[in-house]
C-alpha cells in the first residue's frame, strides 16, 4: 500500500497550490516504487543499445514489442523470446495469448525455442478468450514467485493506460520482466518503460544459403534515455543478438591462387 503524505498546513483542497502539491506528492510516491535505472537489467551485449537503456533492458518493468504489421509478427515474437532467453534463470516463462491469435499465428515452436537457447520446458502457454483476459492473466502471473518473464500477446488496437500501469507496478513489485507483444504499433498512452517496433530484415546470403536471421528494430519510447534504430542479427552459436554488419556481401571475390607471375603485356 502506498501512503501519500500531504504537506503540512493544508487547509483547503480547492486551492490550486494545494492541488499541485498533492500531484507532486503522488508522482514522488509512484516513482519511489519504480526500479532504479540499470538495476537488475538484462544486457543486450551491444554497446549503443545498452548505453541508451542505461545498462540494459530493465527487468522489473513492462516493455511493449510491436510488429510493424501482421506479417512481421514472427520477427517481433523472435525479438521478445530472444530477450526473454537472456534472463539466465530456471524460473518459468509464461506466454499468454488469445485463442484466435494462437489459431491464426501459431504457438511458439519447440525447435525454434532451442535455437534461441530457450528450454521449451520453461515455457507455459495460456490461451484466453479476449484481450482483457490477456491483461488480467498477465497481472496474476506477474505476482507468482515461480515466474521470471511474462509475455502477453494482444491483437487489440488500443490499450488502457490504467491496465498498463497495473502491469508495470506488478512487474516492479515481484522483479519480473513483462513483455506486451502487439500485432501493430500502439499510439495510445502507456506506462511501459520501452516501446519497440520490429520488422524482418534481409539476411546475408552465401554459398550455403541464407545467413542468420536479421531484425530491423526501432526503439520509439525510452523512459530513461534516447531512442534509436538498429539492425540486429541472431547468432546461433553465442545465442544472442548482435549488430548486423553494414556490408552484407564482400566488395570483391577472393583472389585465386596465382603462383606464377602473369606474362608482361606484348611478350
């Protein structure tokens, strides 16, 4: 329970000055419950992103991950699960989605989770009927001591600010990371610490075929620092994201073995 101490000497609540004091006291009380910047962060291991986030992705907070469109939902899902896999813990990860979403978009795939370094037995999938049920189930899961990460997938175009605030406070109370996976970017007010928009990007190709998966990631909201955009590449061996090289193909083919000097012109 949060107790707000009003300034002494307050007589009438109708005074404009009193209203400002009450508002400041409320803001101070709410901010005092939020985790400190960089405390319990999940680092990307990528210097410019970790610097923008103040050390990494805040663990005890709510984060929104939105696909740039319906076709990019797989990329956004990989991004959210990739970040969840970086929380090196044995506790459970809860995935909550609408039944219609699971039918249309499918559920997380076991071999794909292995590729992310994510043990499938850690994942618990919950199917609900409506978007508000997703939010309610997320809040309940965030209160469970056995849970490390909660991911909720919603298809609703708008999100209630009060609901997002409740999720943010619940995540901070139990030191649990919460991801709200959306099928489209949200423009509504939100209490999320960060907002990301994710799309697929063209991967490198070589003689063996397509290279590692790439994501185009846009950080549109950051409560603790600047925003930015990056192209990330998933490394299967190291099982983490890294910045994609700026040049996708060599400028020129490798030189062939030429043990003998070529004859001079006109010889």
